[in-house]
C-alpha cells in the first residue's frame, strides 16, 4: 500500500510539473520516498504560506496564481484534496503547492465536488486576512463547469 501511495503521488507530481504548474519537480521514486526539487536555500527551506506574511504588492498576484493553478489542476484531472496555506510554500515571490498523496480524480471520485469546494474555500479563507473577498462556492462552480468534460451542471452547495 505504501509503494502504491508513493507511486500515485509521484504520478500526480509528474503530470502537474509537466504541465508547468507550481509544484516541486519530481526527480525519482524509490521504495520509500520520492526525490523531488528542493524549494528554498540549503540552510533555509521555503516556509509554508501560513508561516509567511506576504508583501502587500504580491498578495493579489499570489492569490490569482493559486486560483488559476487550482483550476488548471482540475482541468488535468486532479484535485489536491487537502489544499490550504499549510500545503503551499512561498519562495522567490511564488507559491509552490506540495503534498499530493491524497489527490483525487474529480471525474471518478463521488466526493470530488465537496473535496474541491473545500480546497477552494481554504485558499480563499487564507487571503481574507489580506482583504481579498470572494465567493468560494461560486468560484468553484465556475471552475468546475469550465473544466468538466461533461456538460455544465449545477453542483450542490
């Protein structure tokens, strides 16, 4: 089971990295670990977004980049499933999403809508402290309908 979990996370990282999304670039997989790009400096790993105070002039750009990444991930068939400011690193003025072992396929998981809206909501909640107000459920619906391979639906709230 452990090997399967690692292979699944590795596959997600490869797909997302190959698409140019801000995730650590996977290098190799072993029987007990994934070797991936290190984010930070040798003596200072990148902090998680929740440990960072974003510069005011970067807040909107980081927010927009994360929202865009969430939608692009959805379009590639991936939902993080535990996305929050704890699983986003901030380094060199850019967010990097980490920790994908629980990622799900939105079109195959019956709980996908609820999982997706939770991810969107958590990111929106983090940015409220910077004065960015949003409607995460409406955002999630719009993203879901733009990326869904099936006709648009009105997912439950």
